[in-house]
C-alpha cells in the first residue's frame, strides 16, 4: 500500500502525518478518511480550488491533470509546478509527500473564520 506523508499544517495537521492508503483513492479522500479536514467546498467535483495541494514527492506518479483541473489551478493560492487538486489526483502504487497550502481561496471560510489564525 502506498504511503502519503503529509507535511505539517498549522490548523489541519500540526504534527504532519504518515498515512497508509489504497491505490486508486484520491489524495482528498485519503486525507479526509484519516481525519485531515482538507477543504473541499465543491464536494470534490473539480469546481473550486479549496483542496489544492503541492505534491513534493511522487508528482510524476500521478496521472496528468485534465484541462478543467489546470484551468482551476491557475486560480489557486500558492500555485507551483507540482500543484494538484487533491480531489482529482489519484494515488497509484508510489508514495507521495504532500503539502497543504497555508491559504485557500474560499469566500465562505474567509467570511466565517475571520479569527482563524493562518
């Protein structure tokens, strides 16, 4: 089974995490199934950027992104050459290391969590 190493994120995963996951599962589902509450405002339908992650290791093991995902990623905060929407990135047999960006572009969170220290 592949392993996803999640780098520390101040609110979602302060200590970081090492997750053993199933091949064929999306990164988003793997995180959610392991109690890492990554945002997914569009309910994983590839219609927002709130589940954006940076794949620090294992990026090339993922299937290439589709045009729809690429168009959305252009709007993501902190975009890098190894960015993916975690709802679209399917884990293969290779291990991954992912970073959850510090910010997301999510009007609802910005509105309701003004005191959330990011």
